[in-house]
């Protein structure tokens, strides 16, 4: 009798386990997207209705020309989009470079293309600007002789902070907070105004913003001069998940890299859609697009190691930084066609 009861309990336990596994499998299958369905992530600030409208037009064109079901995923910040891609609730999207690096590392994603600015299709640069009549040179700026006031971007800003730290201040072993009398981290337009009015001696900007300022205010822009430029910085990349159906990946690739190119009324209409987004045609790219971001990340680690002044940690940080910097320098030419990850 006891043996029979034990057998019944074991049988029920096994059946319960099998049922649980079956339900879990069914849930996973229900959560997995169909091969012809793609959710596309875009970060849109709250209240940016014009941008959302333009993206909806772009994604409607994507659905029409690929035959896929395209669903938008509009989020207020990149972290939400990266998490959604990690959980396979998003299979494609346009990301900031920092978020893209996280997605490539942790969300089974890869770079297929990069955005481009219509006025700077090859990319943009971080620049340091001063007044043309100031007599200030880069040598004066990096001498850290005291008294100079510098404008910089927020810590997370690629062009406003990370690029000058990586490509100028780190090689010169300069800490801006101790080198300059003050560091202004207000909004970029305020900094340009503060520079013109003499409240700053120099400020960090970027080549695209400077070009737009020149178009909008040519007389004021003529009073400025650039005393330093960074290497080319990467535009935001467009990512796909690696486990997308190969046929779906190819349809998306073809659409993304051909949209807004060519001649004729339809190509002009597509360029108009991209223009509403502040974009030119997407350009081919692969994961090497993120090398400058990895380099800036390694630079932050190296800067922290220098402050800690631990010889072993410093040596490791210097080695890691130089390895990534060497990879970036070795990029001989732009990518002609993005490599399929599988």
C-alpha cells in the first residue's frame, strides 16, 4: 500500500513537472516574434510629435517595401530600448552609440548601418572654439597656466566631453577641473553665447552644430575660430538582432541601405522623409563602427586609474586603451558592405 502511494506521488510529480515545462515552452513560443514581424525601436523625447510622425512614415514605408509587419517601439530613453532588444521584444532600431555598444555586448545585436547628417555624410568632429580676436591657441589652452574658462558638455556627451577627454586631455595628461579656472557645463547654445560675450575663453562644440550656427548667424560665427578638432566621431548606428530570420534580415538590409538613394520622384519623397528626421541616407557599417566608443570607454578607465595611482591597475588600463586605440587607427577605409553575423 505504501509503495503504491509512493508510486502515485512520483507519477503526479513527474506529470506536474512535464506540464510546467510544456507551459513554459508554450509561453516562450508565444513570446517569440513571427519571422515576418519586426519591432523597430526609436528613442523619441516626450512631446516630439513631429519626430514620431516622421518615424511612423519611415516605418510604414519599411513595411510596404519589405512586405514585413513593422511595429514601432517609441521609448523616452535608450536604456528601455536596449532592455527590450535584450528580451527580444525589439528586433531592430536606431540607438545612441553608447546604448548600441551595450546592445551589441548584451542583447544579441549587431551594427548594420549608421545614420548620416545631410550636411556631413562622412561623420562629424568634436571641436574647441575660441574668439578669433582672442589670440588664444591650443598651446595656450593646454598649458594650464591658470585663469582660462572652458565650456564642456555633460559627462555622457560624446562630442562635448568624452571626445576631448580621450583625444586631447588624456594624451596631455590634463584634468580639466584642475587645469582651468572654471568649467561651464551649461547647454551648448548658452556656451557659444557666453564665448561671444566674453564669459568663456573657449568652448567645446561639434562641427555640425558649428556649421548650423554659421548658417543661422554668419556674422556671429565669423567671430569664432576652431583651435582643435577630434578624429571623426561615429553617427548613431542602426542595429538588428542576430537571431532574426536570414530572409528577414536581408529584406531589412536592402530597405535600410537603399532608402532615399537613387533618382526619381519616389527617391525624392524618401529623402524628404529622412530630412524630417534630420537624416541623410543610412550608410553601411558593422561593429567596428563602435571602436571609438570602446576607446572612449577605455579612456575613462585610464583616467580613473591615473587618479587612483595604483601601478598595476594603471599598467592594465594603459595596455587596454592602447590596444583599442590601435584598432581604431588601423581602420583603413569606410566599410563597403556590412558583414552578415551568421
